């Protein structure tokens, strides 16, 4: 309530002071007019005994003096006008300072709010990153608990097409998959695309490799599936072979001394 009254006073105060100044000025003008009328009447009485020329001269001189007095306010009037002007300027200055202070306070509030919002966004981003990292670690842990066969994903192959999926643990061991077709063509990581439609792919994150005929019929005859132990310690491996709506599964342990594991698959 106090701030409301103060703000209204700052707005109405200069107007009140201006009205007071105008009132004082009108009072002085009215006073000078009365004095001029009184003096004129006096001169008219004296003119009955004086010459017309002297009367006109005196009236002219008096008019000149009156004009000079009207143009030059008395010291007391100057004091009133100066005080009124000073008060008006002071009130306007206080009003400007008050408005500027409110704007400054509002700006500070907005800046503090933006800073708080930015800090909150940063915390949310950090939380989301930690959450994503935690989910990844959980998935990695679940994946590490799966056997090589459980990691393998294989499709139901039809129309004479074949898919060979291979995986192993631990990841510190390095193994490789290859298939030798009846014509003697080898499909592996170095020769990923066979001339008869076989394709080699791998998923390093899951430690799996796949050779599949997805768009063409697998060549008929005996196919040699070869698992090579390249480096590292003993590895537990799993193999899934899908063909003609059937899936065959194999599990074994391969060491560096064993070197190679070979399976023969006949494609009718």
C-alpha cells in the first residue's frame, strides 16, 4: 500500500506543483492590472489641471514603467517560481529513479531465473547421460552372461538357402569363421562376398560372425564350415546352421593347440 501511494505521489506531484505555479502567476498579473487601473484614474484626475501634452507624456512613461515591472517579477515571485520548478524536477527525478529501480530489479530476477533454468537443464543432461551409461552397462552384463549359442540370432531359411552363425567367449580370444563351397570358393572376412551369393558379416559388439545366402539358393553339395583359432586362450564357441526350416546347433571348446574346428554340411 505504501509503494502504491508513493508511486501515485510521484506521478501527481509535478502536476500539482505546475498548477500552483500558474495560479501564482495569474495572481501577480491581476495585481499589476489593478495597480495600472488605479494609477490611470489618478492621472486622469490630474489631467484636468494640466496640459494634454504633459498628461500624455506621463501616461506613456507610466505605461513603459508598468511594462518593465510586469516583465521583471519581484524577488519573492522568483523565489516561488524557483522553488516550484526545483520541486517539479525533484519529483520527476525521483519518479524516474523509482521506475529505473523496478526495471533493474525485474532484470535481475529474469537473469537469476535463466541461470537456474540452465543449471537445471545441465543436471538433467548429466542424469540422462548417466542413465544411458547405466543401461549400456546392464545390457553388456546381460550379454556377457549369455552362452555363445544364446547370443546367436538366426533366421528360418527356406528355398534351399543356408545361414551359418558363429559366436564365442571370452572376447580376449580371436576366432574366425569361413565356409568353403563345393566349387572350392572361400567366403570369410577377407573375401566377404561369394560369386554364388554368400555374404560374410560380423557384429564386434556381440562377438558374432555370420555367412548367409539371403538372395540366392545355396549351391548344392558339401560345404566345409571352418572355425580357426587365431590368438588368445581357450574359447567356448557356438554354431547355428539354418536351412530348409531347420536349425542345427553345435557347441565346443577350441584352444590354440587345436587350431581348427571343421564341420561338413551337405546341401541337397
